């Protein structure tokens, strides 16, 4: 079952969304889902990069050679 989420926009916002949806050749709902999930993915990536930087700075980052990583994945 799908959930329905309503978002109120003014006329200018509705026109902008429709133009963007036309550009991407999709409906407004699809456009909004796509943009929302892309933004969430970007935020996740930025946080992962930040955590990596902090771990590296603290000296708690554990790196292994590529060949070892492959062996672990094959196990």
C-alpha cells in the first residue's frame, strides 16, 4: 500500500514544479520523490565523509590493503 503525502505550495511554486517535472519528463510526485531521496543520499554521503575525516584526524581510522578487503568479501 502506498502512502499519500500532501504538500501545500503557492501558484509560483506549483508552476516551477510543473516546469521542472516537464523538463525531467515525469509527474510532480515523481519529481518530488526523486529530489527528496537524492538530497537524503547527498546528506548521508556528506556525513559519512565527515565521520571519515574525524576518524582520520583522531587516528582511529583502520585501513586495510585492497587485497585483504577482497579476501574478506570472498569469505
